[in-house]
C-alpha cells in the first residue's frame, strides 16, 4: 500500500487536474457503463467551457493520465484511473468524517469535502479511515472505494466486462438504492468479497460466479452496476 501511495504523490497534480480526473471517473466508471466520453459531456459535467476542457486534456495526456485525440473521445488510462480512484476515496472518507464526527448535515459535507480531498497526505487518509472504523459507505450511501495494492489489475471495472475463469474483488455498487442493496444481501454479495467468474452465458450475458463454495447467478443488468478489480495470486 505504501508503494502505491508513494507513486500517487509523485504525480504532483493541481486541484483542477484532480477535479478533471474525478469527473472522468464518475462519468466513465460510476455513472455509466461506457469507457469513453466526449469533451462536451465532460464540460457539462464540470460546468466549464469546452475550450478549457481541451487545454486541460492536453496537460493530462502529457502526464499519461488520459487517452485523447482532438475532437475524439476521452478515456482514463490505467494510471489515470488509479489516481481518480484515490481522489474519490479521499472525498468520501472526508464526507464520512464530517458527518459522523463533526455532526455536519449530509447535505453540507460535499462542498467541504471538495476542498479537503486535495490534501496530499496518504498517511492521514489511512489513519482517518481506520479511526472511522473502515466504513464501506459515505453519508449519501455511496461506496467508499477500496485501494489495497499498487498493481494495475486493481483498476476498477464493471462486472459486466470481466473475463471467465478469473477472480475479482467487489469494490463498490453503482446502485445504492435500498432495494438494490437488499438484493445484494439476498445474493450474499458484499463489498470486499472475492468471486470467481465460472461462466458467462451467451444467451443473456448473465454470470455464474462462485463465492467460496457457493454459486451465484447474476443478471447482465445487475453485473453492470457492480464495480470489481482483478485479484492476483
């Protein structure tokens, strides 16, 4: 973990650059199942002018954080996804701290966490996370991403895009509604669980996964809401 955080610190990103990475992360990984977005879509999400987006994308491309061709689609590189995941994680841990320990209302914590997420102290975030009891969700019910390794296989992807006969760890759920989380409980699937992809059915693109010795059937619709990372031996 220390090696992973050291690599992140060496990036030396501005707050604006971090905001762009976080915006791309939410658009391409959490909010949609698409891998790429257009510059207009990103500009709308960040509430900035398209010209500003183009200039920033050039900088992020030079740092190998995004894949981008002028007037083309934008996607995060593996390095960019790792960095974005770390920012999202910090934001949600700060939101949890503000709500749980300082008694801010859940509608107040986002704006303050937007400022705190840029503090460059991995040790502080690690200690804060442990102090809070290693929470799995922030005050809004959104999953706090788990970062456990510096291996690029830890980059989150949707379960709907994984490969057969490989193991993955569940990182978070895109759908945080009460009914969906109850359904996950019924399936006995939780954040942090390791699952093996035993079969991907051609007929409906549903999945048969194994959790320990238990087999679980997951529909294509549900698989597109579960974020996982590759488990290595």
